[in-house]
C-alpha cells in the first residue's frame, strides 16, 4: 500500500512510519497543514491517515479539499477528538473511517487494509482475474494451480495493474506508486521497463495469457485481450 501519514505528534508519526514501512508499504508523511495540502494535490495514495488538529490549519479542511478534487484516496481519520459530533463531521465529509487515539498499531493496520480492499477490490483479500489469482495479504500468486514467485516490486506492480485493469497507466504514475515522492521522476524509466518485462515473463511462463500491453509514449495497459 502507498500511505500518506498526516500527523504532527512526532513520536506517533515515527511509530506509524516504522510499523507500516516494516510491513513493506510505501509511506510518506506531512506534519503540518501546508505540507499535507501540497502532497494531497500532487500525489495519489491508497490511504491517507489524517490527524485533525494540525499546525497551520484543520484536518477537516484538508478532507474537504481532497473531496473537491474528486480524488479516490481512502481516508482514515486518527484523532484524540472522541465526541460524536467530530466523528460525524469527518464521516459526513467523506472519510472512510475514524479511529480515536490512543490505538494499537495492529488495529490501525487492519482498518487501513479494509479501506484499501473496499476501494480497490470490493472488500476482497483474494483478487481473481481469469486464470490469475492473488492473495493480497499472504502475497501468494497463482496461475491456475501453479504458484508464481515474484519480487516485492513485481508483486506491487501486479496488484497495481489489477486495481487499474483495462486502463492505461502512465510510467510516471507507476514510478510514483512504487517508490513514492522519494523517487526522482526523470525521463529514464528503464527500471519500470525491467520490472514490467520480468513480471510479464514470469506470468506467461506459468501459463497466463499475455495481458500486458505497451502503450507507445505513455505507459502500459493490463487487461482483457
């Protein structure tokens, strides 16, 4: 998952970052309103963890901005505010869930994962596309009855393609999803080509149809033949 953590409490921010990156996720962070607004405008995320009280502004205003841009990022509010009015305000503005501090990181992860499943795969852990089956939690991939071994980046790329099946995805979007804003989005996308080539080779060698197509000058499309 690609996650944006908007939190000004340094200790909690570091704990969440360590926990989610340790699970193999791409994590970015912002600790004030202006920085968070910039990231929301520039990038897309599977889920945004949003604190409400931020230096320079209010988290609910960020949520309103996000929805005004018609972006589909999942939003999990994490806040010390526990009144019913605060919860209803966040949910009414379009947040997917609301978790009151303090909380266990394992519960936060479970709720974030549920949001991403609902957004991308209709709530399912197992993603099936014709003969390809992916268990997103166990990170197991099968073509028919044959298990396929992928690297972490190849797995992330396959799930990204499946969540955008039959759509053209740009190389910029792929690079941003796999590496986050630490990635220098230069004109050299050889690394993307290498991952796509390896993923395609492993799937077809296992017996899958060749669903990956290059779209000249733009990126790739994964979908029905």
